[in-house]
């Protein structure tokens, strides 16, 4: 007969694996949309301006749903919210490939963004509760699976398309893989409601607001590499467009590696040192990129940004789960919403600065923001 301790360990291990599976699904689902963008543009017949407006629907849907997701997870349990949102995500992903008119695409992309936003909030809420149960730092490992899912979604779609599958068929394959992962994770997701009176919408305050601003800065830095690294390498360094993706590849590789090692590093060095060292490393990476004179040094800079940013967000989510100023569900929802503003607003801010100065100067502005995190992290995390 297994002991009670062995049963508890088995239960926790299963719950931890299930949480990783949901992070994998979230990253895979978002990344699976990227290869569809040029296909959708050609299928519906959009110009660049119209496509830009369409893409706003993804961010708008996420931002509209995120503030309410934490309260829903607290009231009805993470299992119910994650399952329903993932089912909608899986239903709308193929729709994005099949519809052939603008209005239907707008509806599908908005629903896709809303479901993805709800999953992102609820899975972090689940991760905080599982980490709290473990009594040790395991948040970086969860976020590593999100990164792995992102790489797998983009690379997997590209491989299927290269093998001769249509966009529609490759999207169906991606959807089936997500459904299988959800079915595997479902039994071990947290089913118990936290409270029947959770606030469905909450404005961040106190330490939660500060942590939310930190998350905004980190996500802004990540989006700056995603959206502007290729432009910088081609326009400023003269790289061929065929190789422009290497900047983001260097960033993604070191970020994923950093997160895979992150739990051990946080356990050894502590949350505060990880945030200070990470923000300064990322700032050094942007500075190196801005002042470099060769593309090879730029790639090193982007790699430093990925390594530096890799574990800051996981530590911030762990910290928001420890604070007592707000209920965890409301705090996670508020912080995720503000953080994702960095992803959606960041590229536009970088572009605005670059328009009136240079793209290198815009990167230096990100250096200043990351330095603010490094300078204030000790005081902030002491209160969390």
C-alpha cells in the first residue's frame, strides 16, 4: 500500500505536469496563428493597412477578457475556466484559416484573442497555486514550456507547410495536438473554487501596481526584439532579409534555455538577485545592440536580452502570489493585463521614438526602463 506522503507526491507531480501542459498549449496556440497571417491577408485580399487593423483584434480581444479571467477562475475553479477557454481557442484557430470574409475573420480573431487571454491569466493563477503547494520555486519551469510551445507552434507549422500540407490542414493538426494536451491535463487541473465572491474586475493597487509596471517593461522589452530586431538588422546593419530572423532566434534560444534552468537559479540566488541581474543583463544586451557596428555583435546583444528577461516575469508572477494587498486571482488578472499592454503598445512606442530619433535610440530608452527595474527591485520585492 502506498503511503499518504507518496500519494501526495504523486498528486502534486501530476498537477505540476498538467500545468506545464497548459502552458505548452497556450504558447503553441498563439504561435500557430503567426504562419496564418500572410495566408489570411492573401485569402481575404487585404492591404498592409487593413491587415494592421485586423491584427488589432487579437490584442483587443485579449485585453478585453484578461481583467475578468482571474475572478472567473477564483469563482469557478481553474479547470472550468482553462478548459472552456482552450476549447474556444481550439475552435477559433481553424476558423481563422477557413473563413473568407473580413467580418468573419474579425469575429474569429477577436474570440481567439479573448480565449488566449483568459488561458494566460488562469494558467498563471493555477501555476501560483501549484507553486504555493510545492513550497519552492517552480514558476520558471512553467514559463519555459510556454516558450517551448511557442517555438514548437511556429516551427511545426512551417515544417507541415514545407511538407506540402495546406494552411487549413496544418492548422487542424495543430488543433488536434492542443486538444490531446488539454485532455491529458484536464483531470489534474485545480477544480476547487477559491471563493464564491471573487471580484470579477479589479484595479491594481499598492505593490501589485508596481509589479504590474515591472511586467509591462519586461514584456515591452521582449516585444521590441520580436517586432524590431529584424528591421534593425536589415536597415542598420545591412543584413539580408533572409537572415533577419536570426536576431529573434538568438533571443528565443537564450530565453528558453534560461527558463529551463530558472527554477534552480532562483533557488540558489533568490528572487531579488535574479531580477536585478536579469534586468541589467537585458539592459546590457540592448545597449550592446545599439552601439555595435556589426550584426554578429547585435546577435550577441539579442541573446543577452533573452537570457536577462527569461526569469524576470516568472519571478514577478511568483511575487504577486505572495503579496497580501489584493486577492491572488484579482492581482494576477490585473498584472497580466497591464503586462500584455507592453506587448501590444510597446512596438508602437518603439516606432514613435525611432521616427523622431533612431531605432538605436529607441533601444536605449528600453535600457533606461530596465535599469529602473534593476535599481528598485530590492525594495519592491522586499514588500512582495
